[in-house]
C-alpha cells in the first residue's frame, strides 16, 4: 500500500508541472495587453515600461514562466493587476465560497444519484428503471446555467420565495451559517447538483445492474442471505467505480461553476475568473486556474488512495 501511495504521488508531480505549463501558456494566447485594462490610453511609454518591469512582463515568456513557477511553489502567486492586492488574498476567500456551494451541490447530487441509480439498477427493464434513467439523462443534458436562470425566474421573480443574487442578505462576501444565508445558497446548490446527480445515477445503475447478474449474488441468495445483506455486498463492489466518478464530479463542480456563480453573483472562484478574464488580470487568472487545477489533481490522488483501501486488488 505504501509503495502504491508513493507511486501515485510520483505520478502527480509531472501532472502538476504540466498543469502549471498549460495554465501559464493559455492565459498568454489571448490578444491584448493586460496593462491596457488599468492604464489610461494617454499613458506615456515610460509609465508602460515601468509597469511591465514591475509585473515582469518585459521578460521573455520562458523566463516569466520559470519566475512565476518558482514563486508559486512557495505560495506567491503575484499581485493582481486590477486590484493591486496579492493574488492569494483574492483567491482564498473566493475558494472557500466556491467550496460551500460545490460541496453542497455534490452532496445533494450524489445522494439523489445513488438513490435513483440503485432503484433503477434493482428495477432493471421495468418502468421505475426507465423513469429514473430518463431523469438521469435529463440531468446530464440540461445546461446548468440555463437551469439556474429558470430557477431564478420561478423561485425569485414569480414566487419570490428565495433570493436571486449574492451570498448574504447584506451583500457581503463572507458566508456565515444562518437561515438567511442558507436561503441564498439554495438555488446555486440545486443548479450545481443536477449534472453530478445524472452522472452518478447512470454509473450506479450500470454497476448495480451488472453486479446483480453475477454468479456471486445468486450464490449469496442461495445461502439464504436477506436482500439487505446482499445489497451490502453489491454496494461494496460498486463503491470503487462510483467513488472515482464522484471525485471527478466534485472537481468539475469546483472548476465549472463560473456560469452558475455569474448568474447568482456568488463571490466564488467562478465569478473571480469571470472578472479576471474581462479585466485581462493575468496574475489573478493564472493563480485562480492553477489553484483549481491543483485541487483537481489532489482530489484524483485522494480518490485513488480511497479506492485502493476499498478494493485492495487495485494495489496489486
């Protein structure tokens, strides 16, 4: 097990380095000068040159990458061009806010997906299977940003049950556990939960239906085991595959919530990325993308380890 863990850690190192290279390269492909967003058109060339030196934009791209990588390795993601604050100070609270709705959406989506998928797997070929399969396909197919707009129209504009924008009633960006704040997070969580619900439901259904047709299930039943004990064996064998899908979906929720956070004006990394893109704030854009990508890599590593614990055959 220790050897497997060390091997997975070694695999993660080149992946993380590749992520940093892609992250650095992508933000420089787009046209335009990042300094044009904060400098007036009449700024002199001397001011432009000074700002480029200050942000290291006067160096060749390979050298910029090495300098940026060295600083990022010690937690220094640079300074935001637009706000003038350290990038890490901008990312940290936004990441916490994104985690709130991502974890909430994941828990709701995973719970519904496991229930729907299990029922569909046990009722394979019957009306319940077709119904929950249709629900899962709909969840995967419906764009979550479109669903977010529909939820706002129905529950905020028409019924006026839930707030449409922001994270708190006072317009602040610091989440506290209160009834009003939970009302603000309810619609984003529902919108984010639909896709993982569909993906997990389809995965669980496929795993359960396949396992129920295996010989060991017939052997368990022939020995007189009740359906509850049979289900525990089926769940144990289905867990590694389902867990892998859950880990990926949680990573997707963290990195793919930009449209949801924009619709609901939720001050997370998605809204931060959106603002950084329009402001051409390269340090902030690089730091946010890198933080999300490294979290995704860490989640995959964690899932691999948990899978190995649940199914020791993976280690061999």
